[in-house]
């Protein structure tokens, strides 16, 4: 089914009659009504995805997003880490948690929270955690400040409470080739036994149409890319590859952007290097907290740490697949100023 530019272009004469047979049990009446008229696609790790505000999601995610959009009250000092899944979210959450809390928790202390907890537990997502608990509205007003949140939803779906505030939003983006490989391998690990695993060709076909959860990737990336140009004091756009290339430089940029710059004493005392070490792929992958346990009772923590490399895509793409994705990137991102 082709993606439409708005969800309202579907009329009530084409309801999704199969909805009642799906995972609609815990959905509100409002959400079920909405789903009946949204464009629908075959899912990957869910039976179906629905197009809500130009992005594909499973039903439970749409319910959570609606609740988030209705109820979330931003504070001007909130920090929001945004990304497509598999773009470096876990890493960026860890880095930002360590930067912002470095006066409470020294990055070199042996019992730092990041040594005993997965970064997703320390920095929960709006749509999976806070607002993902069926229809319950969370009380998050008294979380320690500055509050740090994660989200995989695009800029245009963030509530006005955020976009009209002084919140700091940091987006991390990844080369679509590596992003695709990381995403495809991850989803195949979490697909329930009732659904088929996707071959890389089938997965790429869907990814190239934008038909994956939180896709199309170009719509998502461009939503933050454009805002980062319009509101550079509020939205910082980062690339995974840049961080891998010079993490020291980007850590300072991030700290400065968030209003937590490193002073010269910290610089000479090696605080930056301690944070880099604490959050390094090698260190995080080997922690008990990341080898064991699950996120959302579905995603094993160990699956958030695979290779952590730039360019691994060459081991997974045929020449035909490379040509196909290059063309999509050119078609969808060409002229935007965003390139990889
Ligand atoms: P999520 O959105 O599901 O949380 P996310 O953390 O964005 O996933 O992305 C996971 C990718 O980041 C994995 O990439 P790979 O499949 O190509 O290996 C993972 O290995 C990588 N990653 C996780 N932690 C780090 C880290 N500390 N440093 C660098 N890369 C990391």
C-alpha cells in the first residue's frame, strides 16, 4: 500500500475489517477507531503496521504515541534523545546520561549506574516505557531534573509541549546501509515464532518503500534534519559515523549544546576520556547488565550490542542491493543537504 501524505486521506468507506482479529485487546476505543481507517501494511515483528502521521507503527505504539501527544508536559530543561532504532541510541543515551550526571556520578566510579543498568533503563523511551503501559497515564513530573527521555518518533509527531518549549533535542542518524543491516538482523532476532523471518532481499524491498517500523527512514531523518537547520539551539543533528570517527570532539559539542560544557579542569583531569571509556562499545557489551536481562520483556539486552562498526554493510549487500538502496537514498535525500 502506498504511503499517503496524511492519514486523513483514507475515507470511512475502506475500513480495515481485519482489525478485530489482531492484537487489539489492550487498545482504547479511540485507538481502535483510528486504526480502522489508517493505511495498513504487512508488519515485520508485528502482524501489521499502520501509517500514522506519515510513519509506520504497530497498533500498541500508536496508542502510546497518542497518549504521549495528549498528556506529556515538557519542562524547558528536558533533554530528548531521538533516533531511528539501530542508529546509536543506546550509545547516545549512555553518553548523555554520563555527561549530565557527572557531578552526581563520577564517570570513573566503580558503581556508576551505567555499569549496573542498561542505558534504556536509565533513559526510558516515551512510546515504549512511559506511555507504553496500556492506557495508563504516567506521573513523570517529579523525575530528577534535567529529565532525559528517549524517543524513536519523528519530529513532526512530538507534542507542541516539546516543540514550543526550550527543550534540547539531540538526534542521531546512521548511514542507511549500516542502519538497514543492523535493523534487519535485530528484527529477525525478535520476530515471534508465529511470523516468518525476513530474507535480506525481502527486508530491503520493504525498507526501500519505507515500510518498516518508524519508517520511511527518509521522512524520519529529514524531520529532524530540517528542524536542526531552523532551530539549531534546540535540535542538534548527529551522525553515528561522525561519533565513531572523533568521539572526543563530539562529546564536547554535545555537552556544550546541552548546557553542561566541560571546564578546563575536567578536560585536564581526563573526565572526557573517562566518559568515552565508560560508554564504549567494548565496555558496555561485556557488562552483566547488558549480557543478561530484557527490555520490554521482548528485546534481550545483549541484542543491543552487535558489532558497533561503520561499514559492516559490505558483508551483507549484493551489488544489486547496493544499487537499489543507493537509488532510494539519492531519490529521497538528494537535494536535502543530508548525505552520508
Ligand atoms: P535501539 O534503537 O534498538 O536502542 P541502537 O542503540 O540505536 O538500537 O542501535 C544499535 C546499534 O548500535 C548496534 O549496531 P550494529 O548492529 O551495527 O552492531 C550496536 O552494536 C551499536 N551500539 C550499541 N552500543 C554501542 C556503543 N556503546 N558504541 C557504538 N555502537 C554501539
